[in-house]
C-alpha cells in the first residue's frame, strides 16, 4: 500500500470511521455476532463516499482494496500453516506432552509470572511474538486451562511476555522497521525503549503475581482435576521427550532467521513424522488433523475440550475477518481519507508532548483502521519524521513512540492481523485477554507520559537538527 495520496476533506474522512465504530458496537456489542459484516458495510459506505464525493472510479477503489489485501497475504498464509501445525501437533502428541510436563512444573499461584517470563525469553531469542505464541504459548494456554487459570489472564501473560521479547529483540522485524521509518539506529532505538519497556514489564509481573495469588486459578488442593487431565493424556498418547523436537526445530530455525512460513511448516512435518512413529497414526490421520483439526475422544471432558482444536479450516473465519478489514483499509488509503485523518492529527501537534501523543494516537488508530502493525509504524514514521526534527527531537524518540504504540497495541484489536492471530492460536478472544495484556496496555501510556513530562526525551542541538533536515533524515 502506498501512502503518498492527496488528502480528502476531513469531514468526509471521519464518516467511514464513525460508521465502522457504530456498526461494530451494534453487531458485536448488541447482536453478539462477528465483525465481518460491519467491516463489509463500512467498506461499502467508504467506497460510496469515495465515488460520490471524491470523484474516484470503481477501478481505482478496486485496485486499492486489492493492494490492501495483498499486504496481508503473508500473515494469512502463516495463519493457514499455524492451523495445520496446531492440529498436527495435538494429533502427534506434541501439545499433550508439553501440557503434561507443564503440569508437573507449574502451580496456579506462579503460573502467570512464569508464563510471562518464559515467553519473554523465547521471543527475545527468536524475535517473533507469533512463533512464540504458536509454540510455547500454545502449550502454556493448555497448562493454564488444566490449572483452572482464567483464560484471559493466561493469554494476557503469554502475549505480554511475547511482545516484550519481540519488541526488545534485534532479530524482530518491527524492531528493525521502527528505526528505519524514523531515521534512528537499531541499537540506540533498543536502548531508548528500555525506559518504557522495563518499567512496564516490572509492573506487569507484579500484577500477574498478585492475580496468581488472589484469583488466577482455583488452586485445586487435592489435585484431582489436574490428575484427571494427566491421566487422560497418558491414556490417549504415547508420551516421549522426542515430542519436544518439533518446537525445538521451529525455534532453532527462527533464531537462524529462517522466515516464519517455512519454519512453521518444517515443525509441522517433523511432528507428523513423530506422530506416525509414536502414536501409530497414518498419513491420512495427519492430513485430516492438518485440515480439519484434531478431535479428542479420551472420555475425559476436560481433556477433550482442551485438545479438540486446530486445522487449516479452523483459521478460515479469522482469515475472512482480516480480508474484510484490509479491504476497508484499502479504500481508506487509496481515497486519501486515511492520509487526511493522520494529517489532521499532525496539524495540532506543536509541542514535544503533543507530537509524541499524536504519534501514539496515529499508530493506535492505524492498527484499528488499517489492521496491520507495519502500516501503523511506517505511515506515522514517514509523516512525522520532519516534525520531530523541526522541534529538535532526536529520531529515536519517534522510533520508540512508533513501537510502543504501533507494535504493542496491534494484538489488542480483534480484526488486526496480530489480534486475530493471537486469538486464533491461543483460542482466547481478543477482548477476553485485552484487560490482562498489561505490557501492551502500559507501554503506549508510558510513552505519552514521557512525552508530556519530557522524561527520557532526547533533544537535538540546533545544528544537528538542521543537518538532519538538510540530509532528509
């Protein structure tokens, strides 16, 4: 998607946004249905405005929607492979063995803290919140369910840890993208993020510790529920340490910078081979699990509920939601309405605090409207670079604000590629885990607070600002 479009009138640009918000509130809040239809209706409304008020042709709008959808195709392909991976990993015994070992090691009181820390370490090493969620996150959400931990709390801890590691890892694509968009350097960007990320993580861990002790799980004293799950898993699967090989393969490939799609597919194929060798499954069994998911019939209700999921087909609803959201974003972007909204925010940012707040607001808004974290980083980065230099603010202030807001809030929007992915992989609706994704909620708030208080905001000398402006940086 391109961003160099003529701006549409602000009043016209606001109408599709208001329509989308109203439709989502009505369909999801009152009718308790999905967001697909509201997004389609909002897209149709935006297209009607673009043709009647902005003079655009249907061909131009169609091209804009195709461009918008094209930007999300890599994420949709990954979602399809993740669906295959989940189904095959359960059928092969990979997820069951991880749950089995997790139940031996984790207790309800410390589960949330442990889940957050484990995911932080894995994501820091791999640079990928998506791979972290699809491997250790997938197992941890199962362990949390077995320990009777609230699913929103469990998913919130997993996502908080995954996004902490993703955000701070030099291997992460968004961690490299933000300084590139803002004109700062990678490692100065990472060091500057410590001021917002570390306090947010400390507060998050304290909050998870408190939740774990007062309400994270039932703390089953006789262990009967946990024992029933362990017995059901042991009866239904041949458990072996070899089954830890597929997640190990995925994490190793991601560390070695292999793209997510082939890395996840490799983990799926390795698991399928182990499933046939250890569980006695056939090629047809593995193919069925990859497409339709796994259906557990252990006779233990909690085990069957825990392990009946996955499959490529199970991801189609999520992929459809992303398609609808990206079509809306394509109309808004190609018509210039998205550019108009961002420009209106920038025109009111005349102080450092207001500029940082405008950056955060734009990134969050683009996560909602464009449904993609990369757009939420690139568009404000390109639009606000000069404004930061004119106010003599170092570009690393911009790159930190972009990632604190663009990266971290992407998982909190149900129709964003990240929010849809996390909800599908973990099996927990976005709005259920949102209140407990403390890391993702705190960092944008801290970056805005620092902007207005000037705390950790790095200035530029007049000479350096002039040099950077002259050089186009």
